[in-house]
C-alpha cells in the first residue's frame, strides 16, 4: 500500500520554466474534479485538469442525495422542504457536521438539481411517456429490490429517512436520486453520473491531461500556492496556476500507513471501496504546505453482504448477545455501528419464516435451541435467549421500546433459528474514508488557525465534506459535485481582474 508522501513544497523561485500555465488547475477528474472544472470554466476560459488514476464513483451506487422539493420528488407525489432536508441530514451525518456547508447544500439543492440536468445527468421526473410509473411502490411507499428500498420514479430511500430516529424529525421523504436511461426505463448505476459530467467538461474549452499526477505543491515567496510539480509519462512536469489549485484527489482508504494512524479499525478486515489512486497524496501535499486536516478517523463502513431486505425482520446482536440498533435503518448505519462501536461483532438472528432459501447467504449456525446457538457462537449463557424473549414480548404487540424498529418489520422469532455471521473476519466490511482537508463552504483550504492557505482549494473526499460520523448513500456524489463546482468558481475568481 502507498507510503506517506515526504516531498515538501518546492519554491517557485527554483523553477526557471513552466511546462503548462493556466488560471485554474484541477487535480483529479472524479465527480468533484469534473464539477470543479465546470465551475471554474463559468468564470475563466483557461482551466486545466490533470488525472493520474480514478475515483470511487465507478464503484458507488450512482445516487445523488438531493431534496427540498426536486422535480423528481414532486412528480412522485412527495412533499419535501429545505428545512426538513436539513434536519434529517444534520442528524444523519454527524456529530460534527459543518453547519455552514450543510445549510449551503440544502439551500442550493434545487438549483443544483437543475445544474446537473443542464450538465446532462439524466434525472428523469416521474412516469414515462406512456404515463406508466417507472416503479410502483407498495402501500407503505416502498419497492423492495435486494437490500435497497425504492420509492418509485427514480427515487430511493438512502439514509434511513423512514426509520427511527429520522422519521421523528421530519416526514419520511426519499432523497436518493437515481439517474435513468433517457431512452428507456432502466436504472443507470455505477459511473453514470461521472460519465455525464466528463462529457459536459469535454463540451467546454477545459484542457484535460491524463497520465499526469501531482507530487508536490509549488509556493511563491509569500507562501501562496501557485502550481504543482508532478509526473507525466515518467517525466517531471511543472504546471503554473495563476489563480488557484483545486485538489480533488480523493481520500486515503488505500494508504494503510495513514489508516493505522487515523482509523486503525479499517486496516484489517475492511474491503476498500474505491480505486488505488485514493492514497491520500493530495491531503498530504496540502498538509506539508500548512493545511489542516480534520475528522481523519471518520469513515463509512458497510456490510458487504447486506442481507435481503426481508431479513430486516430479524435482529442484529453483538458479542454480548444484545441488540444494538434498529434493524430497519440505513444499512450504512448498520455497518458503521457494527465496526466502530461493536468492534465488528455482529450476528443476524432470523427464523425459518424470515430466511430466504433463494438468498446466497447461508447461516453459520442453526438450531431449535437458542442455548445451543449461544454455545456455538460463544455468547454469554442465556444472553441471546433473554434478548429474543424481550424482543418477542413486544414484537407481538407491534412495539419495539428499545430501538423503535418500524411495526411493518416486527414479528416474534420462533424456532428453528438461523444466525448469519456478519463479523468482518467472516464477511469483510466495505469502507472508505470521510476525513480530509479543512475547507470553508467555498472550497478554500484552511490552516490549523482557520486561515486560508492562499491559492489552494479542495472538494470531494480529499476534503472533509458533509458526511462526518454518519452517511447517506448519494451524499458523496451530491456534495462532491456541489462543493466541487463552488471550489472551481472560487478558485477562478481568486485574483480575477487584477
């Protein structure tokens, strides 16, 4: 895995000739990089992007978390507001949410939806041309497909909005927006949004230079970032940025040295979500130029083998045989809670009525006796039995006083029982980092005193974005594109007209 970057910034006075000059240099061409390039191009006609590898967008679900009453929400009959969106995200993404960024994102969500559509992202609103809904929810507003809950018309429940505690903060509204094939009714998943954004960049005058990676920043005598020194096809290349450098280089899930320092629970037993280019190089380059990095221990961890949605009717227990969360919440919350607060000790208990023979998952233990299962797993005597007895007592009444799982999922568990082993030693969690460079809402990178590192900007997973110690599917593409655009605009405006 990648080792720590040791190259310190180079002085501009040591550079006799620049290979490339531009107003704005964007480093990285993922969702944040494409959006930064487009944002910069709205202000300046001289923008360059360099790219050495790839971001995580091709491995994510391809969803955008948007709300406040988007055309897709309205077309499917959902009423949403900026205030409700803010309340849910403030609870779901924290603690430690940057309230100024979150307010900006929620306030700008509707305009951002329109901008994405203008960029060519196919966010189709509601029924097809024949008036047939693109998906038909059940009476509770859900369409069950695998581990995901669809709300119809390209909308997906992606943050547990319909589950406790979020359903007590605001009316349950789906905010995961799924791009759809404009020539049919097929969903567009992995990489769809990024492909559309790349095409949008190609329609501008932005220069994109591939096989080129940044290795260290270039500073002038005043300490301002004025460019980068990197490698292109094995040769040293120096690129001057007259107005600003925007780092959109991704997180550091592929740098085990950084993980050991900041988030050691992810070093062993975690499947890395993303590409090898997410090695933290951009973060380290900025730190060596005086930038602050925050929330570096934060990460999202998802159970790779998230069971079929019907398994929600079972119960998740920890190494003490006790429940620790409402099982109907967002599956990312299940994984993060299991890894970071239950030491990756998680077991899913179901019975014969819940277990699906069609599921590719197979139980690790099965018996008519909970006492026997306790011995097989190594749980404390009578602990699982007490947990199931208490759960059954209230599930029969349609209640869950401990964790408030929704009534539609509550049913007493009866023998025979089966237990799925969800420990990361048996089924690795899928993880990516959330911490990164400290930036203001405009993308300006800040130092440890909260002052600007002049000439340096960042967005996407290289920065600490909206998600801190919680996550919702679609928030990476959402805040990467939103704050990427702002970072590009801010960088292009830096020194404009001087």
